[in-house]
């Protein structure tokens, strides 16, 4: 096991962010001013110098602030590892830039999963349908603001 990175004696001016999926890397060592992650405990803002934290992510929007530019990604779930050296590793099962999501498909998916949930007869069917409803509800909320 390698030792954890040392805590710097001064707070850096930028936060280094890595956004990683099982099949891709959307952000790699991107220096930003702040990120806001959709933690299960609520929205969590992360700035340079943030205390070391591990947070479970729920379906929601990851907001990346870099100067006046704001980029938003919809995350399905995952974990955020915030390190004391101002590095944030965000591991998501799925992530898509918010501006690439079709709201009509989200509405269609929400309707389909709601119908599946209402018709489910086993615990597995109910759980799978509930996950679909939760993700599509979060997508819908992200798109409608």
C-alpha cells in the first residue's frame, strides 16, 4: 500500500478533478475552481483545500466551475474521493454532459419505468423499476432546473 499524499502547507489556487467511468475518462487532471457533487447527503461543494472526504453519489448533476465557464454532467451514481492535496477523484457508473440529454427521451423513460413499477409483482422487478424511476426523475429535475 502506498502512503497517502501529503497535505500541502498552503492551499492551492485550483482543484484538480478526475471524472472517471468504467469505460472512459471524461476529465483527467482538469484544474478547476470548484465542483459541486450530488452526494447522497445533499449537494456538496468542493474547493481547493477541502478536507479529505469520501461521498457516495446519487443520481444528479455534477457541476464543474472553471472561471466563468460552468460545465454540467448528469451522474447516475458512484463515489467522490476528495483528497487533502486538492485532488477530487469522481468515479461514476454513468455520466453524460447535461447538454447532450434529450428531454423527450427522459420523459418517455420515466413513463415506462413508472408503468413497470406499478405492474411489478416481485421484489426484484420492483427494485429494478424503482431505480429506473429514480434516475429518470433526477434527469428530469436536472433538465427542468
